[in-house]
């Protein structure tokens, strides 16, 4: 079964850091572009970051650029989201997402992890 | 940023009746390759989002044929021909051609 499993999030103080990981199973991670999407409590979906299958190209939403960084280690079948200088507005459930047919634009977000809650609060 | 405006924001539907959700974009989503990068998602309670429709009208594998996407340029529609209990949740449109990729604000669908 194809699956994405995010690491546990947690409570972080404003200004703090956290690294999320997402482990892929049932398929070859290096064959796919990937992304992170988040949903703040009571809010809608927000695209956060994306990375090409090669790892050479990354993209970030303006709201997180310079603070959240996507990366991948395909040998370890793992996608990462390094989260630095966290703010209260980063509080959200973060989803790891596989992108299908991503040669142009986002591609199809065809496989999602269950999501992990990150809470930024003092 | 491209703004996607969905309507209505909530919908209460009798089982077996149709439902329709509109998504209007502030910019054309037609790419020079001829494709239009508009997607539809459903987030059921307690579940991650599920991509239902890709590129306006393509149903993903396993998506029932009662879901139909249509539209072009800047105006799009998701129609459910006969709503079932499992269709309850929040529906989102998303554009995947202009960075940052953006979602509509969501349409809550409930069963009467």
C-alpha cells in the first residue's frame, strides 16, 4: 500500500524550530515531486512548499519563505520541512503530499499523509 | 496571488439531490500547453484532503462518476449529480499554474 507518514509535530515556542519528516512507503519517493500543505485551525487549505523529484528545484509560499525549508533524502525515502523562526500563525496541521504529473505546475496532489499538528505558542 | 472565490460557502443537500459549487479565479488558469490547471478536493471530517478532479474535468481513480468538473479560463464548477452521505465535508478548488498555488476558501457540504 502506498503511504505517507508524517512525524509527530508538537508544541513549539514562538521563534523556535522544528523539523517535520515524512516517510514514504509502497512507492519510490525519488520518482515523484512532493509538497507540504497546511491547514490552520478553522481555516482553509494553504500550500506551503514544493520540491521537484530531483530535489534541484524548491518553491515556497511568501508567508514562509526564509523560515520554512523543504528538502528530501530519497535514499532514506524521506521528505523534510525544516521550520525555523516559528510564529503563532504557523500553527496548523501539516500534510505531506505526493505530486503526480508535476512537469508543469503543481501536478495532481494524489497521495496525502494523515497530517501532523504543529502548535506555536508560549 | 491568484484569488479563487468559491460559492456558496455552505450547502445543505437532501440525499439523492444534485449539488453545484462554483469557483472563480482572478486570473486565467489556461497554460500555453493548452491545459487548465484547476483541481477539486474534498476534505471529509477526520480525513486528509482527497483530490477528486484534476485539470478541470479529469476524475482521479476511484472517484465516483457522480462528480463532474467543468469550466474554462476563470470560471469553474463542480457538480455532484446525486449527493450521498459520504459526500459530506469541505470542498476546495485549487489552481496549480501560478505560484503561489492557491486554494479557494472552501464550501461546506452537509446532508439535510
